[in-house]
C-alpha cells in the first residue's frame, strides 16, 4: 500500500503527541468545571492550566482569554453587530462580518499604515503572506500565524485576536478570543456565566486541555528554530517546481510569508483538477482555504491581488510542517511535474 503524504497543514495540522496525551488525561476529569466539589475543581484546574499555557505561548493575559469552539466563533464573538473595515483577502469567518475596503497590493500585502478600528489577518491561509499589523486594530486574525511565526498578542497592540488550536497541532473544534484590557464584547451565547461571563456553555475540557498542550509545544518549536528547517524545505520544493514549469506563478515568493506555505498557480489548469490528480497520486493538497476549497470557484484572495480568472482558478496550496521530509517534498515535485507535462501536452493538442 502506497504511503500517503500530507501537505495540507494549513487546513489542519496533525495532532501533536503532547496534545493527545493531555486530552487523554483530561478525560479522567469527570466533574463539570463550574461545580465546586472536588471533581469539579479538578476539571477547572485542567481548563485553567490550559489557559495559562495559551497565555504564555501567545503573550496574553489569562483572565482575558475566552475559549470558544474555534476561530470562527471567536471572530463572531468579537465582530457581530459591528461595522468594521477589512481587506478582500480575509478568511471567510472574518469576511462575513466586515467590509472589504482596505487596499491590497499585487504582492498580497494590505497597504495600511494607520487603520484604527480595522480587522487584519496576520497571515493569509492560501498564500502564507504575512501582514504588518498597525496599532489600534479592532481584531487580528492570528489563526494561521500562531505557532508558525512569532506572535504575541501584547505586541500586536490590537483590541482582540483569534486563535484556532488545530492550526498548530491541537484538536479541532476549540479556539480562543484574546482580549485587551477594557475590551468587552457582548456574549454571543447566553446562559450560564462560563468564561468570565463572556461565552456561556460548559467548557470543552478535553479540547481545551489539548489546546493548551499544543500551544506550549508550538512555542518550544519556535524557540528551537524548528520552522527554519521547514522554510528551507519550502524553498527547496519551490525551486524544484519552478524549474519544471516556467509559466507557473508562485504567489508570495519574495514577500514575507509563512515558512511552510507554497501557493502556485498554472493558468488554465484548474486547481480542483490538480488537487484530485495529486490525491490519486497519494498527496493531500488543497485549492485554497479548507473552509471554501470544496466550492468550485476562483480564489477570492488571488482575485483581490489583481490576478485574472485563469490564474485565480488555477491555484493550489501546499502547506507542511516539521514532520514533512525532504524525500516527501521531492516525491511530490516529481508527481506534480508528471501531471503538469500531461496537462501541457493536452493543451498543446487542443490548440
């Protein structure tokens, strides 16, 4: 049986061993974390330990961290009912609540030196392009940046930030909203007084435990320089692909970006077609953000950068991590080059 190669870490990073162990241990905390008896206090201790781990990893005040079901709920909690400016390259969970009016350059960077009260992503999920974060932002979407590049909420100077555990090796279905002192969004879910009265509902103790452990492990990886090796692998793979396809555009090359992300677009060769072909060859890739990649449409991000429909619909994303090997990267390059040659031959025959 052929071994599959997973190159879709931006959609979901594989679960870290530390997160798995923390979650298994948390399953033995039988009490409700809001209960005052010993069992409840034990469950509460799990939650508060994880809160401290997330705070330390991402430079936040533990008392200003609100655990949610993910970055989408965190964004809704921060943005619902507000009229805020953003860019057309934002993730769908932010775009649903904002006006796409901030200008985007051809390089994918949002051209704002002073945008108080706006919303901005730290890193784009499709291209990996990093943004400068001006002071006074209403919200920073740190879901893709956190754990891959240094990010501390304190020095972001924003009112709020959103995180998603499964982007850096935590479990799916848990995230957080980080709040600056004095910022208090109205609760989107009403009921009990959980999460300091900001988000009702019994906490997902098991998921939160995994979130905290993954955050601590991600911080250690960054400090140890693990992602520098990933960046070197990205450059190696990109060079191999570029040498085989002169017409292919490598979006974000030469611009500050995540160390693990390659966005390549071959005009006329549909991204969804490439994803299916590579899946059959044993490689998991995507044609954009996982939240929208199931829809057959051109990339909204690439269109906002000024690319035409042929490019915007011909893009795929490769994203990997510390577990990805050079042999796996070069195997992908070889398989993709074979499919690319077939595409060019068919295109030439049809011309």
